[in-house]
C-alpha cells in the first residue's frame, strides 16, 4: 500500500474526532488546514479565538524530522508558537 492509502483514513479519523469534540462541547467547528502553492501544508489548525494551534498528523513506523517541515514553514509565516504533532508510530 502506498502512503496516501494509509494516511488519508487516519487523517480523516483524527480530524473527525476533533470536530466531534468541538460539537459535543457546543463550540463552533473552527477547524482549518493550510497548504501553499509549493506543497507546504499543515493538516489541522485549531482556532481557539486567542490562539491558533497548528497540528500535524502522521502515522509511521519511525519518526522523521521531515514530518515537521510544514509546521515549521507555517510557524515562520504566522509567528505562531503553539505547534502540535500527533503521531501514530506503528510497530
């Protein structure tokens, strides 16, 4: 299986869980993503009014610092200090 076949269902599940949590707490959905014209992306941006939480979602057998490339690029653009990464490390 290729990367996208495995990644997209996992990404969708995590985003749905965040969305479900927001709705259960009677909050607006305020979930966004970022992608620029050269392929830098952030999987999920959570808007809590006074803070944006940028989140990268990955599933991999090993950690790779390239996973953080999109977060670091986005951080430099918006001067955001709160970054999160969600990893599912498969054995």
